[in-house]
């Protein structure tokens, strides 16, 4: 039995050596009986590989090539090349190795990129990792790419977080502007119209305004609705606080009547009273001058006279001046002048 097996093996080897095992070859009489990459061998009556084509890798004379079983052409194996046309668009053919290599500024793995980059395999380009940047276009419109750190940083006037702002400011993450904290101000526009923004960026009351009576003059009170100092009752800041018939005394800040006007009877002559129009008018039965008396009377203007400021009759008999109120006695005629 052992001898039989040995004999069979020897027979198979012999058939292989002499090419008798090509049982897969198609028989033919003409090229049309074969595939388009084959021709008919008239001697053997078998279809064989057409010149310039291949059936397997062994048909390729260049060790860098293999048989493409789709078109039965010998083509460079993956990674090998004759020129750039044998490589992908992001590669070039290195003539020293006949291999496709990565073009400059392109990549096939992260190792070919900077530490802050990843290789985008879909484009074979190095792109910034999340949180990093290669240029300003990787950042927000309010940022710029720092070429040293490759991090996006807020440009002047903008902020990413509070540390990008002054101590009296906070970062508005909506528009990335530094804005004044509550109780502080950037400028006067952040303050009430009655305040100004100080050098410490705090709103301070303007001159002429008040928070309490102590901020006003002694003749004033603080109006908390307007924060303005206003004159106390019976006092005045200026003429606007007085009636049309009065002016404001700038020394004692009291309204005083204009010339010819009055506020009470005390502002008038002894024979007058102050009317509703603040005019001094002569009281009934009294006078201030002879023109206010009849022809045969004069106005008694003698201080202390019991008929002071009244019209008294003249040309009456007299023994002395005491008999002539408001005039004198003519001792020659014994008549009141």
C-alpha cells in the first residue's frame, strides 16, 4: 500500500513539471473562443495569456507589480509607482524608492502633523485639534489665533471670560464685550443723568444734586424725587421762587418786594395798606400828601400829631401852632396857615 501512494505522488510531480496539469485552460480553435485578454495557441489548442496581459502575479515581470484581475493588466502594487499618476492626489512618486509618499502639507496619519493638529483622513490634511487653531479662521470673529500657543484669544476690546476684563468689569458671553459690573460704570452713559462716572468707575452725584439735607445750603432742603436742593418754605433760590412782584435777596434768600410793591402793610406808609395786587394804596380817610385833600385842607404829616395822615382844615382861628394840626398858626392874623 505504501508503495502505491509513493508511486502516485511521483506521477503528480512529473505531470506538474511537464505542464500536463493545465486542465483549467480553455480549448480553442481561434482567438474568438478565448477571453479578450487571451489568444488561442494553435499548437496546443488552448487559450493562453495575450502579450501585455496577465492571469496571475507570476505573469508580471516587475516584482513591484501584480496582476489586476479586473483588467488583467500588470499594475504597480499598492504603494509602488512609476510616476505621480500611479499615486493618489495627496501623494507623489518618490523615484528613489519607486513608492508613493505623502506630499508636503498633506498627511496620512496624526504623526505627520504638529502636536496641536490631527490628520483629517477624508482630505489628508492636518487640521487644528478642538480648542486649537492654525489661523484666525479657526477662531470666533471676536478672536485671533496666537501663533505661539495656537490658542484662540480675544482681540482688543473683546473678552472670552472675566479675566480678560478690568476688575470693575464682567464679560458678556453673548457679545463678548466687557461691561461694567453692577454698581460700576464704563463712562457717564452707564450712570443716571444726575451722576457722572468717576475715575474709580463709580457713579458719583453731580454738583448741584443731593442725597440728603446735609448736601444743601442752610436755607435749602433736599428733594429726594429730583435729588435737587430746593428752598425751604419762605426762602428762595432765585427770583423763580418768588412772586412776580418780588425779587430774591441773594444774601438772606428771602423774597423781598420790588420797588413800589409790598408783601404786607408793614411795607407801606402809615397811611397805606397792601392790597391783593401787592400795591400800597391809601387807606380810607387818610392821606400822604396835600394833593389827597380838598382845597381848604392839608394833610397832617406832623410826627406824633393826633391827626397824623389825615386831612385837616386850614384858615381857622388859632392862638398857637397847637391849634393848627398839620400846619402852623399865623400869629399876625391868628389864623392857621
